[in-house]
């Protein structure tokens, strides 16, 4: 398994976000003036942005729940014949 040579800095992550991500529901003038909100790490219900500000994740694992539900619903029920 390859490992990263160095961790990306907050400025690197913000620049990558602005250069490569589409922000369809965002005020683009404010985005470029204030910079993006990039979540850099998480632990439990808490996440931190690249500036070190802590947030509580209000909808953790929603993607995992959706894919688990889709996987479960595609399998036959144990009671079905």
C-alpha cells in the first residue's frame, strides 16, 4: 500500500477544493472571498475544518446507511421462498 509523502496543508486542501470541486448551491463570490469549508479530520461525532474549528457532525454515516440499505434490500429475505 502506498503512503503519502507528506500531509497536505490547510492552504493546499483549500486550493484543491477551489480548483477541482463544483459548488452548485454556493454563492461563488463569497466562496472565493472567504474560501471553502474543507473538513480535514473527524473523530466520533466531531469534525474539524482546515482552520481548526470544531463542528458536530449532524448526519454522520448517511452515505454508509444508504449503501447498506441498498445492499440489504437487494438480497432475498431469509423468510422468502
